[in-house]
């Protein structure tokens, strides 16, 4: 009777490969962002940057904080397909942003213009820039100094909703107002 022998190096490779496969199989894959299926409401918030200061007893945001801005003014407005004019449903949010920013004159913001995935990269960057500029112009028209606001376009590069279809596209046609400095 002949005995079959596996060289030590080959045996080690087999064991390593088996262990690697077992490790991959035992860990669940991390899930990406969950696509929202509801149509965009007139007001929807993105997560505030960081947890933000919060009063422990009530859970209410600290007045003048980034979280206060998101909760009490709103940080997102939406646009129609291939449009950059401020919609009627966005005016209430932008009015609240203007009032909040007037109350906290040290706060600086960046207005981020976004587009859905359709169209060329260049077209969507230009459209996002026009959307950010439209929001800035609206806020300046309500008495805020232009120097407190920067604009940037992300085009289709930073979608809120990673799905594909009209509901996802509607979420991604937005301008996001983000506090960049001066908040409590």
C-alpha cells in the first residue's frame, strides 16, 4: 500500500486558503446606504455633522448649533428635473434658514448643489452650481451677507439616495446648506 504525502508548503497553503474562506463566510458584508423609497417631502434633513452639543435633560439642540439649524430651519431644498429655480415648497425652508442665520451672525455656511445621475458629469456639475447659486441668491435677497456663504457643486457625485429611478432622482436634485463655522 502506498501512502500519499502532501508537501508541507502545499498543506500550509491549503489550510490558509480554507481559513480565509471560512473567515469571509462568517462575517456579514457591511451594508451601504439604504435607499429611501418615499418621495422627497418639502422638508427632509441630512444628518447634522457630528453629534452636536445637546442639552442632556431635554434632548433639545443647543441654540445656535448645527443640529439646531437642521431641526429648526432645515438644511435641504429640492429642485425639479433640469431646473435650478427655487420651488414654492422650498421658500418656507429658505425663509427659515434666512431667519436662523440672521439670528446667529457669526455662522458661515456652504451651499452644496447636487443633481441626479442622469446627464453628463459636466452638465450635472454646472446644474449643481446653478442650484447652489440660486439658494445663495435667495438668502442674500433676504438680507444675509454674501460673504458668509460659499457655494460648491457636487453634480451627481454625492447622491443622498443611491437607488435608480424617479424617486431616487427626486431626492438627489437638491441644495444642502451646511454650517462650516461659527456655530455653538
